[in-house]
C-alpha cells in the first residue's frame, strides 16, 4: 500500500511563477519529510526536509509546508526557473525505523520560458 | 570522495543468472540503504545497514535478494536466479549521524538491471 501519495503526475509552470507540488501521507507516525529532485539517469538529489515538529522550512527559493492534521505537505518553488524542470519526489520516514524513506510516485515539473 | 558511487551502471543478464551490484558510500557515513525503482514509481526501500549490521531486511523482495556490508564500508546487493520482473533501477544511498542531518540520504546514480 502506498503510504505517500503524489496525485499530480505532472505540472507545467511559466518561468518566474510559483510552482506548488503537493503530497499526502497516510501514516501519522512519520516524523521526517523530505523532497528530492531527480534528473534522468541520475540518482535523486536532496532538496529540503522538515521535521514533524515544524510546519514550515525555507531554503532559498524552496519552502516546504507541513499540515499534520491534514497529513499533507507541499513544496513551493519561487520563482520557478527552467533548470527546475525535473521529477520531484516526496518522501517520509520514521526515526525509529532507521529513517528508511517511503517515496511517492513523483511529479514531473516543467518550467517553460 | 565526491559522493556515493555504484557499479556497474548498467547490467544486462539472462533470466536465471545471478547478479551482484556494488555500492561505495560517502566515506564518513555509517548508514547505507538500498532501494529499487521501477518505471513510473518512486524508489522502494529494500534494506539498510548501520555500520556492518543489517538492521532491516524484511522489505527485501524475496529470498533471492541478499545484501552485505562486511566491513561497514562498501555494500553489495545480490539477486539470485534473476527474473524478468527484477528489471529495474537499483539505488544505493548513505547517510551519517548528524552529517549534515540525520535524515538526509545521499543517493548514487543507480545500477540499471535488464533481465532478458
């Protein structure tokens, strides 16, 4: 069963606008959430993470929001750039299970000039 | 040491053959993870090591899959009697306690397995 879900397979955004990628999870015990970016033929690259004790974490153009009551998190990219075009994976982990990552299926982001 | 490395990058084998993949983690990392990714899916956790101890292996897909990390450095993932359904990208990741964050895993480029 998929514990982490990304319901939008793809997203297209104009350069300079905001990209919002969404993720839902079912296991309320998850205590770390991460976003990874993946280019073809490469392994996933860590972007940003958030602990379950926080509701927002910001790093440059990237901000992750966590809504524990809704079991929902989102990644905001502002402003979007063509180089941001990639597949974005949401992942969740449990600190008491060695932080093994449970991934969603990914959202393919295309940023057009 | 610039990151996690995996060898080979590509492997083509015939059904029924055994294959072995190697992962070299970032040298100061004590945790090492294996994942499998199939087309259209996110990576799926298989197993992980803390130093040389394999602390979770219940998610290995079948008893044909096994992994080792004999000296707490590099790791190998072996698949015996390969099946066409084993065709996938096999990813390795490593992390270190407090380096820079306990939850951040660094991934290698993966080994793409094709079983004919």
